[in-house]
C-alpha cells in the first residue's frame, strides 16, 4: 500500500510532500503507485480542497477521513489550528491500515509541524526543506503506516 502525504499552508500552497510506502505489509517501504496515478497525485489532493471548504465550517472536527475518492484512492485531510492542511492520498482496496492509524500519524505530524513553526529560522507558509523534519516525518510514517 502506498500513501502520498502533503502539507498545504494556509494559502493552499504546498509546503512539503512525501511518497510513503508501507512497512507493515510489504516490508520494503517502497511506493507502488501506478504511473497514471503517480502523475495525478497533486491534482487529486488539491481537488479534494473544494470538498473540504464546503464542509469545513459546518463540522466540528479537524480530521476528515475519506473526504474524497478518485479511481479507488481515498483522500483524508487533517486541519491544524492555523488552517494548514495535511492531506493523505491512500489506496481504498486495502483497508487493513485503519483510519485510526492515519489519524494518529497526522496528530504526531502536527506536533512535529508546530515545533517547526516555533523555530525562529522558519517563515510560516514557506516550503519546508529541513532534513531533520523529513527524517521525523518518515519515522512517524514507519511507525503508523
């Protein structure tokens, strides 16, 4: 199972993105998106923002599981307090990894992201290029996904 994870800033510009292969099923951590989906990951993720914006203020929640789907891939979104969005594109066919593990992953990523925001060397809504941040996200993905 493969995941595409992206962080969109409050202005809906991408700050960070990562292709995640699962370690729980294949044990190798490599992604296996088909070529036609590999090219459309960003489009699918951004298209789900329309759905999010229509229900964002009507629901009293920060995690929207399976908010949108496209050709057997589902999109889940986690909202932070500053309207930053964590978007995860995942395969619908293998639901062994539950929504709870995706939610837990997002909660831990939120903690990592808040620590990044607190750094005086980081400007909010600018791309994240830190190798330490990337390593922490990859470790969290290995832990939950």
